[in-house]
């Protein structure tokens, strides 16, 4: 006769021992065998109790993930139009970070972005003096005929509340299996210019830059 309780207990023990192996760093060694774990659970009641503890621990650890470290999705957002009557010096901004690009492109991109921002009268300053803090995220993916560079800007107030999310995309012609390899200096400058355009348009519509009682200016 099949011992159902014994089979169930054995199943619990197998699954839990496998989970313990992962949590304690067990893995396949260079020679192809799995490293052993000294902890083994034999009693079904202890197995069940330990399983609950592990599940609670895993849930607790997963709740501690810093979601702010992950680049956000480029949600569809309203596109602002640059105001000709804006006082850009009032809407000071600090570019806290621009993540996503490979290291060799990141430095060049920041230099190009600084030049594009200055050309659009964006008042870049230190975080301590800025009315707005900006975090940028840049990703590149393969598309037919080249690559697409997606850009997301999160604009925060000094108290770290997000005031606006800006998103845009630029297509770059090219060929190959690496989207970033298609981004030459000319393409990089185009991406930086587009970033500066979007950021300047938004900042020109902020209370610090726009004339009093002026309506927001959106793209049609």
C-alpha cells in the first residue's frame, strides 16, 4: 500500500532542501556536480514549520527591493511646447543621473547633453540650489533598419516628489546585433538635443519660469 503521508513528507523535504540549497549558496561546481548543503530536514512537522519561515523570509526580502533603482517604463505622457516668454533662469535644475547607456557612451552623452542644455537656456545648477532634480534613463533596442533609443526623464521637486515624467524616442539607422553599437557621435548628439528639447519645454511651463497666470503649453 502506498504511504501517502510518507510521500507527502518526502515531497516537502525535497522541495525545501532544494530551496535551502539556493538560499545557502549551493550550486553546480566547476566539475559539474552540485555543492552539498549541511542542513537537512527529516521531520515533516519541522519541514512544514521551516517552510513557512522561509516563505515569510523570502516575502520580506522581496519587499526590500529598491524599485527606484530600476529604470521606469516609458509611459505615454503629454508633450510640452517651449514657451517663448519663459524666464528659464528661474526654473533651475540639477541633473542627478542619466543611467542606461554603456560607460563609454555615458560620458560623451553627458557632455553633449550639457552643451544642448546650455543652448536652450536651461539653468543647470547644483542639487542644493535647484528647484528641480532630474533623473534620466536611456535604453536602446533593435528595430527594423536600425535601433531605437528610448528616453525617460523623471523630474522631482527638492522634497523628492515626482513632478513630471517625460518620455520620447529616436530612431537611428544602422545594422548589426548591438543597438548601442549603432549610436555614433552624430546619433548621440541627436539624442542629447532631443532630451534637452523635452526638458526645456517642460521647465518653461513651470511656475518658476512661466509668466504669472499663464496656461500650460502642450503639443497639439
